[in-house]
C-alpha cells in the first residue's frame, strides 16, 4: 500500500488519497511489527521511517494547498 500511496502522489497528483493510503499502510505496518523477527524488524524500520517522512511532507503540502 505504501508504493500505491506514492503512485497517487507522484502520478495522479492526489495528495489526499496518497495520505489516506500512506496512513493506512503505516498503521498496518506498526500493528504487525511485534510479530516479526529482528532482521525483518530492522528492515521494516527504515521503510516505516520513509513512509512517515513522505506523510509529513505530503500533509504539509496539502495544508499549503488548502490555505490558498
């Protein structure tokens, strides 16, 4: 779902949908972190961090667009 959120942001220029999908992907990932082994956990941490950064940037942009 994370890649699909990037698709909506980059290709479809749909910031709101990208944020919705990104938030869902983030929550799903966080919910499952306790169930994975240490190596998978380390790999997942970097992906989760990138998703959080994307969401932060997208929400900031979306807020700027809403303010216009």
